[in-house]
């Protein structure tokens, strides 16, 4: 695998914190160039120039961090394209600084961490909902579902992402830990499952709807960008 | 008024604008924000059917004739409610102010209602202005923008003590409909502007006021639903839900409607076009035609009947605003309770 392929693979680990989808599958990575000496240049374009700066910062910073861990990589430049706070965010990322440094006096990094954690918990609920719905559709009972352990989870994307999120949230995920947990890490009881799932499905729908709106807006943006180029303005 | 297959619908559009976002109205030095704001709105228009898209220039500033044709003549709207949005930090004369909207109300007094606004950061002067506006324009409602910039401040919360004074003033002045924007926004940088917990707080403290959450808290619809389930005086403003999803993402639209019908209920949902982001016509026609998909994924959502559509398209809003609806549009009264009310106490454990 060449360096560029490894960089792209690493970028697929970066998730939009609000949508819990990889920035690569969302189409946010518009360019990824690696020079012969290993310098990396990554361009990110979000669905609108007004996407929330906090989430925009997190994605750009995460992109830089995952690439920095790769061997044989030289200088790394991650830039947000056509974003109304792109200049500030790009400069902070280039200096290796936090969100607060991009906007002095306007925010602090603690709030950003809290926001990220809030969305990690939402993402965990939504992913578990998908796994749970599939198990119930296959005929499992609530008692069987809530008795499952981490080791019993299927080897698929949702389950892997659940465990990753649990790890980030400090929720135990050894093979014997419960497979399904409330956002605070407590195991789910069988008699709570139906109502929990009703709520979890709404969280899941919310995340998926947001993802779909973002995809639509990004399509509109690309289409309009192409039209402008065609008419040469 | 819209008639379809023998059914007649009284149409109240709960969220309309008559804005001026043309470059002549941009505040010097703030052009990038004024431009960014309207271009972002314009992108949202792209989520509607292609034949309803406008060029950016028209979208920045449309005429009174456009408004009358799109809303009243082609759009079936019997009564429209303006939600005034100032944004004077970026737009010299404001984006669409109460004064400007009221000029149209004067011309069409039976067809339009203009809501005012307030901002707790304006203190005593703001309270005085609210009182003057209420008397001058006979206000029944206000639109609040908790994420608006004001002299270096990046937003505010309904929980703040100063906000309580303004809500008390509303109550005293007979302003009973409090529309709160909780939806896609640009600023502030450092707050989760979609956080609906402040609405939860004031809805409990002011049970006589109605709180209409515009854009149902999208993209945090779950927080809104869990909150609305517990607060009888909280309503779902459907601007963006129908315009943004029904055409572009019909399956997601069906899911969001199913969830809202389950958690909030058809008696507390209010349609709004969000004109000029989207024209009303295709939304009214499409919504009346709409049925939820038959697959198992949608099987346990409540079904929306023609009567339910009549409520959402106009009768619910007519009740909140005391609009006279001719008998032929009415449906027999029945006590509607959101399906999930009994689950409310369990929501906190989500």
C-alpha cells in the first residue's frame, strides 16, 4: 500500500462527530495529495460554507491527528475549503492548536469536548439501535438480546463502531461485558428494551436524517460549483 | 384554501418571510456574513422540486407581487404568519423586520399576521419596545432567535433571569405564542444552539404561553421530541421538515413524520412553508397526497388521516391565533392526545 492509500485509509477513521459517519464516505475529502518526500495535503469541503465551526474544527483536527500517526509522513497540511471560518480554523490546525485558539475569547475547549462526548453517546445509542433491531427482526427475544455479551456481537461495522465509541467514553467493552448499554454504561434490562428501542430509534433517525440533509446540500453545492465553473464566473 | 378529492383544507402558513437580503442591504464590513446567510438559505431551496428553484438574485430580494402570487394565489394560503427576523448586525434595515412585514399586513389585514420579537440583552429599552410593538401591531406572537449576535454576544438562553421578565411582559400584553428558532444555524460558535432544554424550562414556568419550536429542533429532533412529550404547551413547527425532506428525502420524511406523530401528536404540529426558502404550493399539494410507506419499518408509527392533515395544515394554528375558520373546513372536535404521553416519565432514562 502506498502512502496515499494509507492516508486515505486513516482518514476513513475520522467521523463527522454529529453524524457518526466517516468523512470519506460523506464525500467531505475533496483532495488528498502526497508529495514524493511524504508531505501530505488534505482538502476538506463541508456541505455548506456555514457548517458549525465547532464540528468543522473537530474533523480537521482529527484528520491531522490520524495522519500524523502514520510512518513515513512528512509535513501535514489539512485545510477546510470555502468555509466562513476556514481561515481561522486552518491557521489553528497548522499551529497544532485547539479550537479556542482559533477564536480567542469566543469559546473554550472544554465546551468542545463536552459537545463531542454528547454526540458520542448519541452515536452509541443509534448504532446499538440498528444492531438490536436486526437481532429482534431475526427472532431474538428481549431477554435473549439483553443477555448478550460483547463477545456475542456480530463482526460488522456497527458493532465495531459501538465498541470504539464505548472505548472513547470509558465504558467497559471486554468480551464478558453486556453487549447493549444505556448511554451511561449501565446494562439494559429486558423489560426496558422496547421503550429504550423506541427512543433509540428516534436518535438513530435523527442522525440519519441529518446525514441525508448534509449529503443533499453537498450535492447541491458541488452541482452549483460545477455550473459556475462552466460559465466561467 | 385547498380542495382535493372532495376534501377542503383551511391553510395557515405558520412561518413566512418577506426579506431583503440584496447586496444594497448588506452592512459594510459584514458582507461575507450577509452573503453567506442568504446563500445558505438558497442552498436549502435546492431541496425542493427543481421547477420551484429561483435564481440567487431573485432569492435575495423578491417583490410584493411575487409574494402575493406564490403565497395567496398559487400557494392556497388562507392566513400567513410572518416570523420577523432582524439580523441587523449584517443587514442594514434588517433581514425582515416587523415594520417591513407590517406594511404587507396593512394591505392584507385578513390574510396576514406579523409576529414581533424581543431579545433579553436589550434590557429595559427592549421591554419598552416590546410594549410599543405589542400596542402598535396588536401582537399575538413573537419569534425568538436565541443564536442571534448582539454587540459581541453570541447568543442567549430562555433560562436567563432577564428572559423571564420578557416572558412575563408577553403574558401581560396578551402575547401568547412564543416561536423559538431551534434549527440549522450558523452561530454561535461556542454553544449548542439547538439545545432545547431552555424551552423545557420556560414551558413549565409559563403554562399559559404556547411555545412553538420552529424546525422541530432539527438536527436534534430527538431532544425536541423527548421534551415536547412532557410539556403540553410545546408545539412542533414543521418549517424545514416538509420543505426540506418531503421531496428530497421521502423515506426520511416519512420517518420524521412518524416519530413526530408518535411523540408529539397531530394536535400539536403546525405546517409552515418557510417561504421564500420554499414555495407553499408544492408543499400543500404533496402533503395532502402523502401517505406513509407500507413497509414494516414504518408499521408501528401512527397513521395520519385526512382530518390529521387538516389540523396540521391550518386548524391547529388557527386555534393558537384565534383565526375564524368557516364551518365547512372544521372537523368534529375530539380529544387528541399524543400517543407517547404515558411514556413521558420514562424519557429521562434515555
